C-alpha cells in the first residue's frame, strides 16, 4: 500500500543539485517549524510553522506551502539521474524535521522505495519515540551538537541540551544509520578549543561515530531577518578566521580518533 504518499506536510523550499548535507548531489527538502531559536540561524523563515510572507529583493514572497509526500517525490524522481552518477540522494532539513515526524518518515520511506540514499539534518530535539519513526529508512543522520554546557546552550538557542545529548547516544546505540556529528561553530558561543574538544570527546564516545564536521559561522541569513522584519540576533559579529577554524580542526584530529572536516 502506498498510502504514505498522501501524507501532507509543510515545507518552505526544495533545493536541487546541492553538494552539501550528505554525499553526492542532493535534493534538500526544507520543512517548516523548529523548537529552537538559535541566534545564528540562517533560515529564520523555518522557525515558525505558520506560513509567512518575507520580503526577498524588495518583493513579498510566501514562505511555506503544504504538499504531499507524493508531490515531493516527483521532484526526487526527476533528480535521480544525478544521484546515480554521484551516489547522492534526498536530504531533509529545516527547521527541525522531527516536528513533522509522519511527513518526514513518509518522505524517507518513499525515497528508499525508489532506491534513493537518504539523510536528515536534525538537532534530535524530540522524544526518542519520535526519532524511532524515521530511523528505519534513514541512511545518514546529520546531528547537531552545539555545546556540552546546558546553560550556555539554553542562552544561545532557547533550550538546554540534555534531551539532544541523550538522543545522540540512543541513535548511535541503535546502529540504525550512520551518525555524523555536526557543530555550528559560532563566535562567543563555542569557538574555543576547550568547547569544541568537549563535543568531540563526547562524539568519540558514541558507538560507530567516526566523523565530526565543524560548520563555520556566517551571516548569509541577515537579509532574511530584515525581510521578516525581525532583528538579527548576532549583531555585527564577524566570521571566525580561517586560521582559528584550522586550529579547532587540528585539535580534534590530534586529540581524538575522529575524522574532522570544516564544512559538510
């Protein structure tokens, strides 16, 4: 039965021909809604589940539309020749895909039934029972661990991190998919060797985890906040210098057994 193709969800974008967020050429589906309010979020149009209007290049653009799994799969089918040549596939992003678990699970199942590689970007900020719904058809879980200190995590994201830290271990112990830890590396938040190494040491302790990706801060989303008539929470903070990012990467490489890269 293909009833899952009729499951509806809310997205705000589909990005085709991406070379990020998973191996090969990817089709990235961005789901609406997030439980966190990270100060550096580059997709503020993802945060609220409600459909919004954002000014883009001075013109209003509706951010959010309701689609079925089957409708999304029509785009995936068109992109399959690119997956075949590059070992690419479908990536779910957001927002937080776990806020729409039935829709996310339907997308992943439909992709796997087409023989398509699947990945999901997620903070793991949901009960593990919710995460279990997406694991059977997920090849790669790209999971953010932003900080090991719950108080600092809450200060910069709006929520403390205990649930996410616990879920990372449960996902790893399940052995259901490859788990890659990703760290948005943010000035004044977690850009010291000590903070990055605390995350890396935890990642190394997770069964089967072999990779950690450091994602450098950028302010490319600043104009989106203006388009949504919201203040940009990071103010005028600049990028972390390339030399500092290299120091952080080298600290992880020399202090753990993990493969560490900048970007991902």
